[in-house]
C-alpha cells in the first residue's frame, strides 16, 4: 500500500524519529554505505507463503521524510 510508505517525521514523532510501513514483517535491515546526501537502508521482508520484498528506503534529515526509492520482489527467503 503506497499510502503507508513514505511518512513524515515532523511533530507527530519525538526526537527526529520516523516510521516506514511494510506489507510484511521485516527479517533484516542494513544501512547502505556511501550515500552522503541522506541516510539509506535496505530492508528485507519475511513471509513463507508470499513473495518477499526488498525495500530501499532513505531518510532525509533536512525534510524529516522517510521515502522508498525502490521496492523489489524477491521469490525466496531473505537472509542478511
């Protein structure tokens, strides 16, 4: 659901925290090194009956926004 993805951190959250919604439980999350403009993370979902997803998300301190830059289908299990 696109409406759950990309959420504003602003005044609804305390101390620069932010949230990002997934369709399934997350199995692993890793920071993506090398990006200097924003903070990027890769998140893999965990489901046994559906195709898993790999989400590339970024957090911008300037705008206090969390947005998906890519969502990819992954047929098998995802391990860190």
